[in-house]
C-alpha cells in the first residue's frame, strides 16, 4: 500500500518521533501504523545520492545547497529534489540564509534510526 504525503503527515502527528513508535527497535514486531511511519523515512535514506548528501552534511556539520552538486555529480535541481526528500523525512533541517539554503543533520532523528537497528 502506498502512503500519501498527507497520510504520512498524519502518522507523524500521531507518532511524533521514531523512538515513540519503536522503542524496542526491531527486537519485537512492529504494527502496520509503525511500519507506515517508518517506511518513508527509511525510503528517504535508501538512495545512493541521498546517502552521499547525508554523509557530506554530517561530516561538515552543515552544508550549503550550492556546495553539494559537485561532490555528488548531480545537477542543482536533482540535488534540491533529494534535499527536499531528506528534509520531509526530517533527517535534515533546512535554514534559509539570504538566497542560500543551508542544511544540517537532525541528530535526534538519526539517533532514533540507529536505535531502530540496534539488536
């Protein structure tokens, strides 16, 4: 079943944090609503370019969108698309500084995702 953006937002309202829904991680079965919440987040990181972007932003602490095209070898619109997906999944935070968008890692979300896979 495909989860729409509005459904995902509703699920996020119900379960604000990954840790709220899955405090046991994958050490115990998760329900459908929890799986529906987690799937878009995990799908966001399940792309090579997005993994590259996350690693670059994490390594540098922050990054300007203008500096991310060359390292991943993609055009600016494509990088912006991937950054939007990461932002919507709340894996990164976006801050507008003048005409430039700057991004930094959402450490809480990343910690929650890491805990999900801790067995």
